[in-house]
C-alpha cells in the first residue's frame, strides 16, 4: 500500500510540476513581441531599432506610427549606456569570446564558448558598433529577459532575436535611450 501511495504522490507531483512549467512558459511568451501603436516613435524612420532601457523594451520601428515591441534584458546598474550604434555584425548560432571588460570582473570565464546551450549569446547575435563591445542577442537564460542584468548588451528571448534578426540589415541604426 505504501508503494502505491508513493507512486501516486510522485505522479501527482510530476503532473503539478509540468502544469506549473507550462503556465510559466505561457506567461513568459505572453509578454513577448507584439505589434503596437507607437506614435512617439514617428520621428524614427522605418527599420530603425529603439531600445528604452527603463522600460526594458526594444522597438523595431515599422513606420506609420507602428512598431514591433519586444521585452529585453538590459545593462545592470552602472553598465547601461545611451546613444546611437549601428548593426555591424550578424551571426547565427555564434561562438562567444567575453570582452576584456567582462574578463576583468569575471576572470574565470573561458576565452571562448562554442555555440550550444551553454553559450550566453543564444540563437543570434546582432553586433553593434563602432566598438563592437555591445550586441543584441538571444540568451540561454530566458528568466533574465525583462531585467537589469547584463554588462550592457541587450538580451532577448531566442524566438524574438530570430524574428528581429530576419528584419535588420548591416548598418541599421540602434538608438538606446533611458
């Protein structure tokens, strides 16, 4: 009888855990990209990217007062930046070499992380320049999206960065504001 009760309890726990995970994943995706009216972005040409760090949102300007809005993770306190950069790199399933500024803070990081599930760059990289220290990229930690977490990069859900990647071109302006 005890074995039956344990088996039932284990299965019930598994069902509850799977249900909770399904709800959490649905909630996370419910906050992913959406098309929005954005009259405040009307001064930007279609195709530009505007990141509002205080909102933790990235906007791909569609034109005519509309935009595609994506949730993003942004720079942690003391690591945020503002200004205009341009897309200077586009990479699929990238390897990642931590920049020197990050290696100084985290010296145990490897010199290179190959593509795959341990790579913090996720599915795509949209490298920004001049300078090349910052990027818009996917993440292997979706729970970081929507937070102040990075060394200055813009983190996105992998599905969202794949979508954005398909829309941008080399030279696309990226405006980062508070």
